[in-house]
C-alpha cells in the first residue's frame, strides 16, 4: 500500500510539472450568463457579407432550425461553470446558417442531423415525421460528407468525452424543453432525447439520447447514452446491425481561451491559446508551447519545457530533448527510483534515471520452492512458478487454472481426453486407475473408454481391450462356447477370448436346410457355400470381384488388368468373351442370332461349334451376300479388301503406306518414312532407295545416278563399287593384272582400273560408259548407239569407232551415222552426199557431220592469189585450187565460210577420224590408206610454196583455217594431212593446236599446224548456221 501511494504521488507531481510549465495554473475570469434568453453577438464574417453585426436569434426554418433559446457571449469567453472556453457562432450549410457552439476545444452544431439520405439508412422515431422535426433523423449508417457541413465530421468518441469532462453536469447541454428534470439548455448545445430503433422497434424516445461517437472503424466506435442526470457509453458492437442512432456533427477548434481547454491528444496537432497568444503542439499525449528562440534555462526555470521541432526540458541548467516514455510517464529521477508506471499494456520501472520495461523478476522476484505453483499476471501475460523458472501458462492452465499442491491428483476432461494434476502441471493420461479408479471386484470384466482407448478390468489389473472385446464385450467363463454372428462369419467365446469359429463350429454339416448358406472363415480368409449337401470353398478370378453366390447368379463382371470377362454361374466364375459380356451368351436358344458390335464392321452370328455354342464373326458373304471375284477386286467392305479371290484385312504395312498391294498393282512402288517398298505377289516388299528411284536392275553393268552417286547393276541389284578410292591419281597397281577393269568409287563417282603404258591407273568413266554401262570382256566388240552417236567396247573402254568398224558391224541397207546416211550395195557402203553450187556454177558434194555440213571436195573457185597445181587447169578439175591464207578467208560462196580451229575440233569430236581416215582411193602414194569405205575423201593435192613452186602431190595436202597462232600473226593455221612417204626433214612450225583427246593413238588423225600465209593450200568450206 505504501509503494502504491508513493507511485501515485510521483505521477501527480510529474503531471503537475507538464501543466505548470505550460502556463495553465492561473484562475479564469467568471462570466455572467442569463438562463432564459440570450442574443448572439457575431464577430466573424458570413457569406451574406455582413460582419460585426448584431442579429436576432430567431433563425428561419431552414435545414438546422433554431431553438427558442439564445445566448450573448463575447468571443472565446471562459465559462467558470464549465471551466472551459465557450463560443457561439454559425456555419453556412445548404443555403442558410446553422448554429454552432464551441465548448472547450470542440465546435458543435446545436442540432441533430436531419438530412435524409435513403429510406434504408435513416428513419424517424416510431416512423412518425413529427419525431424527425423534434429529434432529427436516426441513422443506420452515417457519412460526414452527407450529414455535416464542410470541415465538420461525425462527432468522435474523443469529442464526446472532452465535452462531458468540460461540462461536468448534463444540465447545461440538454434542451430545456424536451427533457424532464433540471435541464436548462444554458449553452445551446440542445442535446435531445431522440431514443433509438432496432429495426422497427424503437425505445427511450423522450427519455434518453443515443449519440454516435465515431471511431476509425466499427470496433472503436462507441454509442453515448445520455439521460437527464448522467451518461454512459457502449461499444457499437454491443448493438445489432439494424440499430439506428442520433448523429451530431462537430470539429476540433484551432484555438481555445485558456490552456486548461486543451483536450486530451495523441497526435501531432496544434492549438492556439488566446490567453498567452501562443501555439501549442501535442507530442506523445502532452501539449508543449512552441517557441522561436530557445529560452533561458536556469535554476528558476528548472523543469520547464518548450517545443521547437522537438520537445525539450530544462534540467540542471541545460536544455535536453525529451524522450517519448518520460513524456508519457513523467521524469525518472533519483526520487522516483524503482517507481512503476503503466502505458500501452506494459509496465515500466524507473531504474538508474531511465524508464525501462519491468521484467518478471522486477515484479515478482525469483521463482523458488516457496513460490512453487504460484501464478501471477505480468504485462498482459500469465505465468506460473515451476521448479526455479517462471513459465507462461499453457492453454489448459489458462482455461482450467494452474495445477498446484491443492489440486494434486485432480482429473479434468477436455475433448474426450483426460488430464491429471501432478508435479505442478496438467499431464494427459490414459491410465484407467487415474480416471476410473482401482481395478477391483466391482469393475471385473467391465470395459471402459478413456481418451479413445478401451480398457478392461481383469484379475485386479487394468489391461487394453481387444478389438473383439470392444465390439462384443468380455469373453469369460459364463460365455464359454457362445457364438456371435458378425456379417458372413461367426465368433466363438473360447477360454476367455473371442476367436473365429470354424465351419463345423458355426454350422456343422451341410444340410438341405443350409442350402446356399455363405460362411466366411476369417481365420484363413476363405469363403464357403453349402450347395448340394456339400460345403465348397468359393473362388474368384480377381480380388476386386465378389464371390459368385445365389444373389449374383447370372451377373457378369469385367476385369481391366489383364482384361477379362466373367459370368457367375452356379457358384463359379466362368470366363466368357467380350461379346458375351456385352451382348449376352450364345446358347442353344440363340443359335442364328446376329449382333453388330461396331458400325462399319463385320457382325457376329451365334453358332454351334462342336459341343459348344460360340459367337462367330460373319463372312462378307454371310453379312452382305458379296463374293470376292473380278467384279469386286480391290473393293473395300467393312475393313476387308477383296484381293485375288479372297476377302482379307489390310496389313499394318498397307495402312502405314496408305495404299493396298493387290494383284492389280504388282510392281508398283511406294515410300513412307524414308523407307521404300515394291508391290509383289506376296505384298509390299522392302527395297533399297536405289531400286525405288532407279528402277529395276535387269542387266549387269548398267549404270545409273542417284543423288550424285553412281550405281551399277550387279546380279539384279544396284550397288556401288566395292573399292573405296581416296586418291584418283594413285596407281591401282595393288590389283593384279586379273583385276584390270575392276571398279572403285571416289566421292560417289565410278572409276575403272585401266592398264596404260605399263601402269595400272584409276580412270574416270566417260559419258558413254555411264550411259551404256561398263565395257567388260563379255561386251568386247559390242557396238552401241548413244544420242545418234556410235560407240564400241574396245579394250575395257567405250571408244568412238571408225567408219569401217561401224559399217562392218551393220547390216547391209541404209544407216545414219552422225546425221549422215550411208547405203550398202553388195558389200560396199557409200555415203549419201548432198551438193552445193558456187557462183562459177561449180557443183560440190557435201556431207552432214553432226550439226555441221562440210564440203567433201576441194573448192575450185577462181580468185586472186589462187592457183591450179603446177598452174595446169587439169589439176584444178582434180584437186581444186590452192589458195593463200588471205585469199582463202573470202573464197567460200555465200552461205558458206572457211572453218575455224574450233569448228575443226567439233568435227573431230563428231567422229572426224571416221572421215579423215578414209583418203580417196588411188590418190595417195602409200597404199596403207586405201580402202573400200569412202568418207571425207581427202585428196593428196600437194602444196604451193611462197616461192611459187609446187610439190608433194600424192603425199601431202593442207586445208586452211581462219585462225592464226597467238605468238605469230604472220602465219596461218591449217589442217595437215601426209603419208609415210614424206621426207623426214619436212616439217612445219608453230603448231596451232593439239589433237583431241582420244585420238592420239590413231596416227592417221590429222593435226593443226601453222605456216607462212603466202603458201598455197586447199580449201574446204563449211555451211553457215
């Protein structure tokens, strides 16, 4: 008690320090008020434009109508009865002025809200309009924007509490005409007894007022209940959600007359006090006077305060900043050492001139043996002393109290669980001795449940009950051999324990009376049935199925894994097919019945098969009456294809390819997913990619090309050469002579091992071999024609043969060689010549060679710088004229021209040697070149030298070309023909070109040389394109 008095005194002293240092210790001046009639004196400006004017107190009946009461009070006067500032004023609201009164630091409207928002949220007391005129509306919901003037809000709980603190008695704030008792309405606040309504039930009208004290939420909103002598408040939550109350609007003023008017605060708000013309700021629930300059801190001002951005206190001759706790709790000094104070659900202690949270040890001391089991409440938490530590109470202790020595052994029940008090703590127990008591003769064979555990009293000892005992009770001597039925099985009491009864114990022999009786012997999980005087054990194909009994006789079942179907028949599950499961079984009564399980598929017919009845799939003939013959070949009916007289199901390969292989498309090829097939009599057969694209390989050595790779036909298959070549310039000498002609592959191209000049070398196949196939020993001497051109297989190579070979291997008749026709008479072949005539009326034979047409006689057209051999005209008739190179350039008739080296090479590539190897019979000195096969008929016309001499008749001739050597333009190019009779010292220089590939081995093939342009050589013209 003594400690409490000291603490209270310290708090009072601290509070006095704050208020005293703010300048609020002086008395206020008493004011004179009348109690009946007053008039307003206004010093404020109004929206109507007047100021400092006296007005009648009678207001028009606008939104806020006036009462008959009036008051005359100077601006911000201090009322001695209220001990607070009082000021009358008005505010403009919805077209007129509403009266206001300031009491303390709050400005109030002098009438209740009368705005009508909606019929759902407002009403008149007892739904009578005159009550709204008298009391204002009652509201279910309140919104300041709807019900109050600008800057006003619904009066807060703090505003109401400040009001009641200021007025002390209700007498001065209640309407003098609507209340019974001593109400006189002195201060024109005119609180009215509007009562309240809960839905359609209204109470206390004319007796009590129920005003809303608004909070920030429903939880801190209060309802202030006022009668003529007193007031109280209740939380809004204590009323129903359909309650209606009165509303008064108010706002906090920014100035008061005296410091004592400053209301409680807890925010950083500001207020002007007229008494000392100062501004005060609320810091941590206390008002501090603001200053612009720091005042003097001395012994005489010790403990005074001021506010400049932060609050300060004068202490020991210096100003220091105040902390929150010492503002809220007061100063912690040596005089208040160990004093305590309470704030925000927490107790603080003054320790070493600083406030700190009071610890449990500060408040209660140490937990020891003397305090064991003691419980205390500290800073919102309950504790108990256990052992040597203070521990928070458990949920059980909070609910049922602490376990101490007085409650030792006490048992409580909580949600089917039991707890016993022992060692100063509640402990869960399932011990029946704790809950029920000792197992004695009064409890023998009894079963009790404790916290969902079953216990049986047996022989003076508690034990756990078995599952059977829980369900069927205790098995003892009195129940020996007792049978109890449980579902399809029975239990028997045997030697103080329940067990499953055997088949014989349960029923005995299978008799007619027990027919169809089912018994489950749970001991071995077997099920038995009495059928035809015999107990039989039931089986089932799957654990998911029930047993086949009389109850499910004829029922069917399906097992998914592995998929199977079953029929219950005479206590046995019999396997059936899916058709019987879905459409019924096939039996003697359903023979001939048809079913169609799937659309666009063959149906089934019930048939007798041997000694059984089965569903058999119908044939196309049975279902549709169609035969598979030529008229229905390749016809598809319900997934069956008619093929070669049989209806068959398409193979999976046919479905993959998307095309059937039947007798109508034998030989057809198809491909899918990079695989290749050919339709054969046995169906689609896999073939190689080469066979698919290259076709049938019908003859060995034939060559074809696929994707840049060359294949050749061997034994009916397209293959690539077995020898891989890495260097085509390397010798193939590793192969013996017997390997000559064998093949190899390099980058997909075929090469052949060929002997030449003592070496074996890899040689790339020529175009003829690629088109005609390999030239093998078996094909030696074979003549073939390719693109109107003849080739012959000679020495493992396709060569262009000379005319004699072609003609010798051709049947006598007419033949076309390189566009030129030859005819045979007897055993002699003669070309079919064309002709042309020059301007001198000379006619010449012509020969077509490929796309070119050549003169096969020398030109005999007389020009300047042209001569007959030996200047004798008879030679011109035989050989034509000899021309200089310049004369030859223009000697050819119109439509014809002198050939170029390039045209000469083209002639050679078109089997020129066929023609050039056939010199005119009897014209050449050497007999070697005379034969019976006429051709280009080159005449040994001789030449004319630059000196004008003639020479080499029968041994040499030349044919001018248009070209000149690149290194000597004074010379002209010509084709030179000579025989072996030419002297060894004869030569011409500056060769114009070389022989075409493939002709070097034939010495009779001409070459091109250059000579002085003044020499005389023959001319053969070629026709213009």
